[in-house]
C-alpha cells in the first residue's frame, strides 16, 4: 500500500542549516580527473520515498540500493529501470535513535546473490541485520540493540563475517554471517560523533576495516589481527568534510568519498590529501554512497536537504 513519504536522511535540521551556511559562497568545481563523462542513469521519485542510502553491485552492472525513505530494497538495471525486490515491515511507532524514522541503510551482496542490509527502527522486533536471498522474502538474521543506528555494512567473505558501523553509538560490530551473536569489534573516540553521527561508511580492504566518521570528517583504517581482533585505529585522512559512504578506486588505498552536505565527491589519496571530482553541477544532490566496478563509478544521491532530484549517477574512471 502506498504510504506518505516520511522525513529521510541522516542530517538534522540544525546541523544542516549550519553546514549549508558554512558552504554558502563556495564556488562550484567542474568534473575533474580521474573522473569524466558523468551522467544520471535514473532520476528517482522523492514523493514516494525513493531516497537511496546505500548501494551494492550485481555482476551485470545493476545496482541494488536501499531506499531509506520507504524501507525498500530495489534493483536499478543498467537501462535505468527500478525494480522493487522487497519492502521491510515498518513499526507503528518507530523510535530510531538520532533520526526517529525507520532507517534502512547499508547493503552488501554475497557471491551467491544474497543481500544483507542494516535496518534500525528503535524497536526490538525489527532492528538488526536482514537477509534477502534471490527470489525470497526478507528475514532478520541478527537482532541489534534498539539504541543502535546501524549505517554502513561490509562483508568479509574470507572470515564469514559482516562489519556494521553504528552511527549513534560510535562503534563497529562484527556479525557472524551464518549465525552467532554480534560483538562490539572496535570502539573509541575516533569512531564517535561530536554533534550528530560518527561512524558511517565501512569497507573491508587489504586486511583492514576502513570507516568514515561524518562528524569528524575523517577516514579511519582498523587492521584485522590474525586472531580476528581489531588493531589500533589509524586516522588516514581528516578534515575532508561531512563524509558519508566511500569506495576504493582499485588503485591501492585511493578512495572516492561522498560528501553529503557539500553535494560533492572527493578523491582522497593515500597520503590523506583530497580533491573534488564531482559537484552539484554534475548532478549530485546530497550524495550518500559510492561503488566502483571496473572503470565505472556509481554515486547515489538522496536529496535529503535539497528536496530535488534523488538519482543514480554514473561516471567514467580514467585508468
């Protein structure tokens, strides 16, 4: 049944107003190397809650996305068609920490096509990690605390675990893929927020878990020790802006990071320096997530504060 769209996004009105005022007058930056030929694959429907929060890629180039505005998992095909895969149940009285509304966030894809997503509602019966097998129906496989806001989700197929970034509590959980209780894997000041949310995007890369911290504008690397424990947190970049999700380009530790409030995509180099490679002029509207497949970059925009043109943008990654 169609429902009226509820407020969506991971920015409060106060934080948004302050951030936008700071950004006022900042000149637009044209598309810059190593990206070229940006184009919007599909314009989404804000009125029905099609506000994409996170993305996972299929072998054929389709993009599986979570719509945080309507608790929906959808697939966007290479020709721009949007197909609903599943709609998660919505509680009568959501009480999700920080945001208040049900937050369907991180998504990853296993090699067999199974999708895993983070869902936070502030209710004990729904908050947790959900699984969607190909052709199946969604089912919760792990319950998480009601005071959590699980955002980014990463898959470590080598060890058979998921890593989930908790934006409300500022920590990373390790979740067995095939059963077992979740554990707090990493915590500390580097993962905590300062005014709104902390740990946000998360990826497993070259023997470590990488995490973005939105409030601190930082990119963190946490080594995975031989026994599976978390090593010391390393700050690999700081003051890069209100970073949401990110993706590695395939060139070592080089990262493309979505800067939500600034409507920009930043290239973050291994030495921590950055440059802006896409802007609002290219079609970004509160970008939330990034994915890379070969020489194609996918960027989702949710239009949280602009209220204009949520979309999926593609660009060419020059090698």
